[in-house]
C-alpha cells in the first residue's frame, strides 16, 4: 500500500506524536461539523479523538519487522 505523504507520516511516528497530531486534525473537522449533529458526525469524531488522545498518552507505534 502506498500512501500520499509517507515522509510526513514517518516524521510524526518518529516524533511520537502521530496520535496527537491526528486527533488535532480530527478535532478541527469535528468543530466544523458540529452544526450537523443530526448526522452524529460530530459525536463519532469526538469519540475517535478521545481514543486517539488515550493512545497518544499510553502507546507508541513500533514498525513490524
């Protein structure tokens, strides 16, 4: 699988801030979508943001061999 911005992704993993960075990006989107609560998009994103912040505090990504 090839991803669009692999160098950027590797940088955030090496810096140990991938989960936090992703949570921040999703949080910005959640704020923009919060007016569409009838679709529960904001609620779903908020849940995933919380999960990512938990992972940021408690886990580290390690590349498989």
